[in-house]
C-alpha cells in the first residue's frame, strides 16, 4: 500500500530546483558566517594568549631597554623577520631614538651599536639610530627604509598619528600578510598607553640619574676643597714631627694683611702661641725674611737670632725654622719653634721644605676654589633671577622668600643661622632650572609624571649648592623646603622637628608668598586672608613656632605703621623687585603710593593694584579690626 506524505502535492515540482538553490545559498552563507565566527574565535583565543604576556612585560622591574626588548620577543611570534627594533620619541620630540633590537635566530637580543647595528650572523639591515618623527606613517605600513622593505608600526597617543610616542620596525620582509598587519595594528593601539607611561617614567629616571651623577662629581670636588684644611693640618703635623717642634704656624698675606692658615700648639704653651699671633711686628719680620730667602734657621749665636722676641727664646725653644710658602700673588711663611737639643740637619730641612711646598699648593688650590665658588654662587643667583623672570608672576619671588626667611629666623633668635637661612631662601628654587617650561610654567593641576618631575627640583638644587662647599645646612634647607610638619611632604617625608629648622622657616615664607601672589590661573588672596590661612595651616602643613614668629613680626610692623598713609615699606622692597626693573617704574622713589601713581610696571609682571599685597596690606591695616586677624 503506497503511503503519501500529507504535504505531497502542495509544492509544484517545478519549484524544486529553485528551492535547492536557495538551500545551497543559505548553507553557503551559514558556512561563511561559521567560518568568520571560527576565525574570530581563533583571533580572540590568540589575543587572550598574547595580551596577558604583553602586559606582563610592563609589570617587571626591568631597565628601559630590557622592557622593550622583551616586547620584541613576543612581537616576533606575530610575524617572522630578520630583525625587530623598538624606538621611542626623544626628549625634544623631533626624533625617534633606537632603544632595543632583536635578531632573527631565536630572537636573540642585540644591543644598539651607534656606528650601525649588525644583526646576528650576517649583515642584512642596519637600522638607523634615529628616525625623524615626521617620517613615520600614520598607521602600520610597509616602508622602504635604508634600501630595505620594513614594516613600520607607529605608536601614537592620539588618533590619526597625533602625539607619536614610539615606533616598532620589523624586517626586512617581503609583502606581509593582511592578518599579520592587522595583528600588528591591534598591538600598536593597545601598547601605546603603556609605552607612553614607561617612556615618561624612564626618561624622568634617566634625567634624575644624570643629574645625580653630575652632582656627585661636583660634590666630590667640593669635598676635596672643603677637606683642604684637613690636608693642610695633616701635612703640617708631619712637618712638626719631622722638626721635633714644640709648635708652629702658617700665615699667608691676602688683601695686604697677614692671616692665619693654621696653628699647632703641639707641646707649645698656648699662651706663648697667642702672644705670637698678637705680635704683628714679628709676623711682618718673618714675612719679609721668608720672602727674601726660602729657608731660614734662627739658632743661638747667629746674628738673626736677636730678631726673635723673648717669648720665642725662652728655655724651651732652642731654634726657629722659617720657610717661604709659595702661593700665587700672595706668598706667606711657615714658622716652626723647635725644642732645645733638636738638631736640624740639611736633609731634614730639605724634607720640611718639600712638605711646605705641597702645603702652598693646597692653599693656592683652596683659594682658587673659593674664588670659583664665589663666582659660581653669583652665577646661581643670576640663574635664580632668570628662573623668576621666566614667568611674569614670579618676578621677585626668590628675593621675597629670602627676606621673609631671614626675618623669621631672627625673630626666632637664630641670629647666627639667619644669614644661611636667608641665602637658602633665595636659592630654594634654583633646581627649577632642570625643569622644562612645559612643567615649570604649567597652569593648573600637574599630571602624575609632571608632579614627579617637579619633585626633583629640591634635590637638584641642593646638589648644586653642595658643590659650592657652602655650609651643609644651606643645601639641607633647600632639599627639605617642601616637607610638611605632619610628615606628608617630600622628598623624605620628614615630620615635625625632623625637618631642618631653616627648611621649616622657608616653607612658611614660601606658602605665604604663594597665597598673596597672583598666578596666571588664579588671583592673589588679600594680605590678611593670607595671614589667616598660614595660621590655620600651623600644626599640619607648617611649623607652629615659625608661623607664630612670622605673624608676630608682621603684627609689630603693622602696629608701628598703624597711622601711616602708605605702604608698610616701599613697594619695590616689599616685592623684592630687581633694582634694574624698579628703577624704570614711575613709583620708584617718587614719594607717592604706588597705587596712586599711573603707569606702574607691576602690570607687566601680572599684578593689579586692586589685589597686590602691597595695597591689600595697607587696606587691611586701615581697617581697625584688621590687626585682630593676626593675634
């Protein structure tokens, strides 16, 4: 019995070929989508394996070059080529500099050779050490470079080739596959932000290391100069022992006056030595005798012996040896008071003469260094003035900090330290010379990398000052003037009295000055508001004693000027305006208040009379309640 399907007869047999074709098309489309899905799934699995490895490279504490070299090892798995090269943008942003290279066999690492790179085994391609940023393509592309076909994979922080930060070059290669180029493009997009952070970090670290290296070298020179006194004393002590002397002195003539370089009582009576140091007549005689003859020996029975005063011919002293100390443009003498019974043979005198010559060399070098230090200090002060002049709003900044800091130190009774603290206040920002204008003059908030770069200026400035051989507390004040009383400052996170007192004083001066000074991105606070703010910061950011000293100082000045119809001090002094600039201002020594004088120069460096602290101090003082704000 024949069984018929219920749909039989419903479809015209003539449609069967068309239905079959439709079915084949549907099947083909399905297969295409399945294939695309399969490829996408394969690509997704590939990326899932690749990207964790790429990102892991940045989590290692490797060097700059090693980090990028490790990236090239992974990239070598994407496309086969004889060599792989990683470039990053140089500090000035005009060129890409070769940072890492890998050869083809087992992706062996090779180092940059600045005479040309030679890949492993045989020379195929020598990548340039630098590539102009302008010559790199917008996106991954095959580029003819040095006669070879190279794949250029640009790394950009922005779209359309904007903000280039690096470049990977691969090759030489024949025409690469589409899949490889797509993968490399994906890698470039994903790597760019990581490379940007790493490059900025290592550039900053390299800059810090180079600064530290230079500073260490300068500090060694400074230490050798500072230790010259010890060298002189060591040599002099050796000469005293060689002569079997009771004591002795070395004096030099500087600025037409004899000055003591070193004195060693040894077994000599202190009182006798003090008598000689006060006896300028004998000193001049010794100077003239030594200038005429390099080695002199005064012994009993010799005509010259009668030239000696009685205190140098007593029962203890047998003879006196006198040597010329040869110093350029300023000769001096060395006198040895030799005990009775000691015999001064010619060879002993000759050995002592050699020692004195070396002492003369050391003194001469010390004087040269001191002169150079004075010149260098003058250069640093000029640099500070130039740094302040880079931004109109900072004109006079360092001078004001110096004045405030010195005044606070004296108010606290630090009379001996006040001079050094004042100098440290003037030089506190000298390390800013190491910062680019993009950081130093940046308006508004700093990025993390900018902030890290900014923090370097305190150590750079301290190192610059240390190389001068100045007292150590000056460099220490500069290094720590951004510490906070509560311990949240930098560079060392010192807290409370751990912070050098000079640094605490400079911090108060710097914070107050910042509050009452205009900036390009915000106006200044009124003078009394600035005082109120630092009072509020006492015990957290600022040293309470230094704040109180500053407030008391200002209050006393304001009380004494309560009835004065004018500024607390001449405006050019209050603002520490450079004299050359102040002299061109109509308000300079004209007997009028600056805010009542037309055409003043303050406007050229960011100030207006309405919020200038010279005027706002006066306005607040005129208010009978203003003084209550600073109690």
